[in-house]
């Protein structure tokens, strides 16, 4: 991955940490992370359409960071499922639906 892009992602996390608190402490629900993603994609879309290069860079970094958070949430979910399966066996009635609560 482009090191300049990675640095931009890190810069956005640092800026957001000052406003919102530590990134690692943000444990959003699926609804909250989806809303954040949609908001930042909309902002990125506006920046791209208007040709606002700084907004494109910041927006792309924000969207990437949220996608990384979603990926991490998925990993934690799978790790938890594996741990429970190893301890309790197969879940009765589990169909692998991503919408499960």
C-alpha cells in the first residue's frame, strides 16, 4: 500500500483522537459504524465531485480507517464465535447470517 496514504490514515486517526478520544477505545455497534461509513463516503463523494483535493485525501483516509475498524470488528466476531464453538460445540440453528444480533 502507498506509504503516503498510510501516513494520511494515521494522521486522520491522530486528528480524530484529539476530538473524539482514542481510536482503539471506539467500539461502535454495527449500526453506528455503518452510519459513520455512510457519512464519510458522502463527504468523500462531495470532495471528489467538487475537485477538493484536500477533502479527497482526508475523506479517503477516513473511509479507509472506518473500513479497517469494520474489518477488525469482523475478526473479533469470528474469534469469539470460534472460542464459543470450541467450548460449547456447534451453535444450534446458526445459519451464518451476518445480520444476527
